[in-house]
């Protein structure tokens, strides 16, 4: 029988899917990147010989990143919630690439995946564009496989993807409820889970073990006309109070709540044990017509994520 020399047809990268624990209908996301493989190169030199020999060393599997909005399924948001709790839940799955007709063309199957990093987008009262979180996932093993040709299930949740816009948010800090009503912006921030690579005998690739979570500081902006309560508190508590009198119980809690255009809640990000560490007024410029604002920085010790389940999928 003559050999078939027909090359596989090329395809665009716009149709893809993410499988987790055997389920393809995880939801609709904006992009996937990363998830490659590579090996170290080991170099040897023998005594007085100037020649060098090289050979392949241990393999490494790159993290992959996904950008998600409000069109994912509840189990995916539960995975994020467990990440905030310090519970490194591991999942197996695959990154699936499809052609124009949604037929599966290639697969990258991964094992022991856990969330490593979550970047929360900037929130701006003047920005009406859709907002997306960026999530980095660490994996222990990746295998490239050809696609089986089956047709992907077209993702649901197109309307859900449009629900979260940058302008729909509410920022609350305990004790400053009135002053927080006109907060205009919240800067982007990243929560990181440190991952330790553990090398053991009999394994070519390392086992990845979760370590402590690093919670970032938060930065938000208020009109200078509303900033006086924050300035008074910072002046009295941080600058004048003796260090021995700054008790742990005096720290504050708060939350960032997001919602859709109908004021239905999407999810809430709570933060605990927070305190003001810096207040920075905007640059004064005689030619500027912008409202004068003040940037306020907070440190936090802990955060919690809770998803408001909605019938968007």
C-alpha cells in the first residue's frame, strides 16, 4: 500500500479548550499561554583536553497561564477559593487546540497542576472594558499528543464573559465607610504561592511542593477632598503613636466587591489585618484639568475569595 505523504493541514490558534479532571466544559476564557517543555544541557570537560562534551540533563515543564473573566464554571472558582485558603488543590487535565470547525487537533496533557499565582486586574471607575484575572498554574508533567479529531463542545457563558467590567466595583475599609464611597481606582496586584522543587531518586523531573502564600499591598485612589479621614488616622496612629502601643487588634479589615450592571454581586475579595503605610498626593500641575487625587497604600496579612454563584453558564 503506498505511503500517505499528505501533510496535516495548518489551523488557527483561536479555538482552544481547557480540561480539568476529565471535564472539558470548564468555561470560557480569553487566552492560554505557556505549558512548554525543555531540558537542561550538561557540559563536561576532561582534564587537559580542551574539547567539551554535552548531553541532555533533567527535563523541565513550564507553567501555563490563563486569562479568565466571569464565564468559568463554579468548580474553577472553587479552585481559586481553595488557593486563597492555602489549600494547594492539584488537578490533572489538558490544553486542547482545535481548528476552525472545532475539531481537536492537538493536546498537551498535564498532571499535578496547582495554582501558583493570581493577578487581579486594575479597577477604574472610568473604564468600561471587560476585566480579566491572570492565573499561573504550575505542573509536574506535560505530554504532547495529537488530537483525536473529536469536536469540542462550544463553551457556554458568552453573556457571563461580559458581566465583569472594570468600573463595577466597591472598595470598603472598616472605619472609613463614608470616605470610601468615592474611590476611583484600585491598582492591579498579585497573590503568589511559592513553589519548591523537590528532587528525589528515581525521578527525572522534580516534585513541586507548595510553600507560603505572599499577600501583596493594596493601592487605591480617592479624591483629595475625601482623603482627610485617612490622613488623620495615618498621622495619629502611624506617625505619633508609640510602636509598643500599635496593637494587632487595631488593624482593619475590608473588601473589594465586584458586580454587574444590574448590581448583582459577582465575587468578593476580603482582606484582613490591614493598615495604611503610605499616602501620596497627585502631582500638582497648573495645566491639568483632572480631579486632584490621593494614592493610599495598605499592607494586608491575609485575603479570602468568595464567588457568588450565578446562572451565567
